[in-house]
C-alpha cells in the first residue's frame, strides 16, 4: 500500500445482494453525483452534461464491458455491471454504441485478430468512486 493513491471500497451490496452502484465520480476537474439504486436505469448524473461532454468517459465503460443488462439484473461481473449502468444513465447504450463503431481488424494470422475501434480516439481520464 505504500504506492497506493486510491482505494476503492464497497461497504455493502456486493456481498449481500451481488450488486454495485456508482454513486459519484470525478472527471475533467469536476465532481458528479449519480442517483438511482442497483442496476435500475432510473437515475441521473448531476450536474447534467450532454452525452458528447461525457462520451470520452462513458463510451469506453460501455464498449469495454463483458456484462449485459437483462431487465434490472446484470449478467456478468458486478463492477462491470455498475459501470455499464453508469454509461446508460449518461445516455450511452452499449448495443447502439457497438453498432455505430466500425471495426478494423489487425493481425498477421487468422488467430491474431484484435478489434480496434476507428470512430475517433478516446482519452480516458478521471476517477470513479
């Protein structure tokens, strides 16, 4: 812990109901609060910004995510579920985002393909609490 600058803790939820929820985050020198409970999409990010203003943060949370919503339940990792719900509350739908990004494949052999989004570069800077 000598080099640790941020420790993320979970007081309740993950162990008792297998859920996590993003309550607040810090991005581009600004603090944001997130309302809502569990994996329900009801809730919002305050202060409100446009989807474009938050897309550099929220788009990777949706696209680099192996979980998916099934009603108010998450199929997959609880933390990835919480990040997916955060992206949805900010206006980013995972399936629509994936459909809207062309994929370029790179690699020398058949088994070495790696999807690369080519829509635009994304810089991720911020912290989620």
